C-alpha cells in the first residue's frame, strides 16, 4: 500500500513507539505480548518506510542500532563525573570493620552516631563498566570506564544492545552507569566458533564482553547479543535513596537487576551474601559478589569519597577462588636491577575463570616458609585481580619423589656469582634477596631496555617485550642506544616483521629521540631513581652535564634525594661503561629538550617538599601532587630530614611512622587543604 510523506511520517512514529515498547518488554522485562516473528515484521515495515523516505530516519530509530561502516579507531573522551572503584571485603569481619568506619565517620561529621543504617544490596555483575550520557532523554554517548577520568567512546557498539534505550521514557539530562555483560550460553557459542576457526577462546564472559565492545565493526557486536544492568545515576535528577534511584532508572526504561534487597542491618547483608554464594551459578551472567550501599543519599553525601572509592559503598566479594595443582618446576627470573625471583610453573588450574600456569614465589624465604618442593601438591588462590599465589603445601600428598629447591649461588643466565642483600619489608620483617653481581648480564640488559622503551621514559610504540628480546637475540642491539641505529632493512626480514611493521617501529623510534631531561634520567634505570626523583633532579640541575658531574653533597640538596639515592647515582657514573652508554645515546641522535622548571620560585610552596601517605578524602593522589607542584612545591617518594611536610590521609603507611620519628611536620586532610588554598 502506497503512503504519501505525511502518512508515512505518522506510521513511522507509531511503529517506533510500539517497537520500543515491545523491545522493553522483551529485553528488559523478559516477556513479550506478541511473537518474535510479529516484532520482526514491524521492524521490517519501519525499515522499508525509512528506505522510501530517508528524511524520516531519527537517531533513536530501532533501525539505527547497527552502523553501516566500521570505525577506524575509538576516540578518547573525558568523563564528566569521575568513575570510582569499590573497596573490597571478603568476610563478615571485613564488613564489620567497614561498618565501624562508616559509623565513626558519620559521628565525626555530624556529632551523632547512627543507631542503625539501611543498606541496599545489589548483585555485583562480572562485566564491563560503562558510562551512558543522555540529553533530553536521547542517548548521546556511551564510554568505557578507562582510568576513571578518560575512557573510550563506544557509542556505536552500545547502540546495538537491545536493553539499552536509545530514547528514555522521560526527556531528562542524565549520566548513568551500569555493567555490560555477555551470557554464559552466548560465550559457549562464541568459543565453539573461535575454536573451530583456530582462534584463542575467551576465558570468561567478562573478557568476551570487553573484547566485543572493542570491535570496530558494530555488526560483530550486534551478533553477540550483549546485555546490560544499570545501577547508578551519577549526574541528573537523583532521588533521596538508592532504592528509589533504582526504581527511577526502571521508570526511565533501563534494565535494572531484580535481585536486589534492602537490608536493615549487617546480619541481613551477610545473609544475602551467603544466599548468593549458593545461587550465583543459577543466572546466565557471572556474579562475583554483592555491592553494599548505604541507602540514604543524605548519608552518602556525608560519607563522601576516599582517594579512590566511595566510603558509603563496598564490594562484598565471594571468598577468593582456590584450587589445587602440582608444582612441576621452579625457575629463576633475573630483573633489571639483577634481583633473582623464583617462579613456580604449575599444572594448569582454572581460578576465577582464568587458566593459571605460573605463580611468583617472591624470594627464597617464601619457599622456606611454605616448605615447598618441586612435585608438591599445593593450594593456589586468586582473589579478584591479584596475581595468583601459592598459599599452602599439602604434604600428605607427597610420594617421596619430590625435590628440594636449591638456593642458587650463580646467576642462571650469565653464571656470575650471586650476592645476598637484606631487605626490610613494609611490616618491618627482614628477608634476603639474591642479586646477580654482573651488571652486563643478558637478562638485566633485556629488562633495562624494556624499562627504557616504556611509557614513562622514551615511550616507544611497537616495541614490546617480545620485540626487544628478538632484537637482542638477533644481535641487532646490545643496549637501548642501538635502537636509534636500526633501519627498515635491518628489520623487515625478521620473523613477526614485514615492511609495514618495520617502518612503524623505525618511525616510532625516530619520534622518541627528543625527550625531556627527566625522562632521559628515568630511562637510564639508575637504582632508586624513579619518575618523581628524575623530575626533581632535572629541575635542580637543569642539564645532563651538571647532573653527571654532581657530587654527593650537591645531590643531597635535591629534595627527595637521600643517602641511598645519592650513593646509587655516584656509583652509576663512576662506572665508565655507564658514562660511555650515555655518550652513545647522544651520539646516536637522542636530543634532550631544554628543561622547563616547574615554577618553583614563584609559588607559595616554593622550597618546600611533601610526601603523601594514605588516601585523601577530597582528591586523588595525582590531584594532590598536581596542586603542590602548581604552587611551586616538590613531591617526594620517601621521607627524610629535609622533608617539609608529610600529608597523611586515611590508613597512612610506614612513611607516617618515619615522619614522627624524624620530627617532620604531619598535615591531616584539613591542614593540607588550608595550606594549598
């Protein structure tokens, strides 16, 4: 039946309205008043009308969920609202500690201790955190969490998810947050297809969801049927309780998880946690804990945030996943500074959705503490994103064929003698670390080059760990200075290289030739000299020549440089090989930019040095550093007698104790804020 433009416009508006209603029923409420075939027929009619009259197409039309052309790349976007992460609890005791902190903080701020607090318990979905921006009720942007401040614009892919409304039921301006997830059944189907095609399978739904969202072609994303749960209004019209906030999100048209519960006390919270430990496998999505939120918005605002997390919420994680495996080998890695670290290779074991085959043993004291032998059956644990570790040996499984793990007397790479160094841990317990005594050790050189090309030094793209090792093994480079002599002809015949990849690496190296003095110093890999110390040194000396000729007394004048750092620098430049290496870098074309000082003489904090410890309530560590530097002050990593102030936030560490011991002035949050006003 032919329709004129006006008739088609009215019909298209009605079709969009009804299709969106049925979409909401099917993908959010899990019910549908008509058959899927009938819904597909309505979509086909709308598609045909829009093809006949293209001016009728609207951004929120159901036909516009899948874009026609793949993207070239994802664009970085700055979040309007900082994205926080939650602190974790793993036991009832952890939760009691958290609740005490909540009550104490409220009492401190209001002068009155609460008798009881209502908590909203929500399932913690193991998916991908996403930030959605709506203007006048229309989806304008969807972005990944990224580092909490900057994410990637993935709107084109998010539009393919049917549970995400392109237009809300109300014309509101709001930023909302939620989790994008992939179902277990879909993961199984995808992995079967990938295995058949000879591709690596995804270890768990979260990895699959992250990989899917990063597809440049939205048609691939649409095929994988991602889903969402929305749980937070981070800007816009926010109701007075978390319970009402979730209800408002539902009213706007979002999919909100139904398995939430308002609890009147901690006993009820623990009950929900215990219940879902048993039921977590019953859903198509993965659940790794319960998120507990103070229900009242008024109390949330009173509690505020630490440097990285809200005080009013916590992730009550299910017990760390453990599994048993067998230690098949213990070998030794050699790091950039020559430190020898034992690593266990174990029989593959599934922990928290990933296959684990290795575990660091930290040092040989740890091996002795565990009583570990090669061939032992052990318990391994992986809690959240923490590196898997061996927590217990099961000696009753021994057969008598297990082998003792010898402490090496020679470097496993170069054969040089090994030295012992006594270390003090954060808990004031001593342990012995082993070091290779040969500064020219192949393994150390590899680590030095990897440090040199890393983000905070020369930042050379296309030059990862495997490429560095390949270049060294092929004899093309002996040290980082040799990188600047490489040509396309040197590289294009190597494995993993072609003409394009060879050009990319050579161009990346050329682009990195010009660096600041601070990055140059950091790139040298001098023991104890990190990014902050390198900046302080560069600011003080201004030129490489002055730095290289500096006496120990002159180095002590630099804020943050104490005995260990000064001695390490003096020893470094005493070695003629290191001086020759610096000269080689310059001869091969490295250019040091004129050092820009950080306006120290003009700021109100000029000449003063700060050390930060603990978490500050109102700003992140990086923000605090930025404010100090903007006012001309210095930020150091360690406390010394030359430190002007130690800024102590919540849960300060050993730096706080050292400051008290040395008589250094300690500022709390309020004192610091007054100082930088």
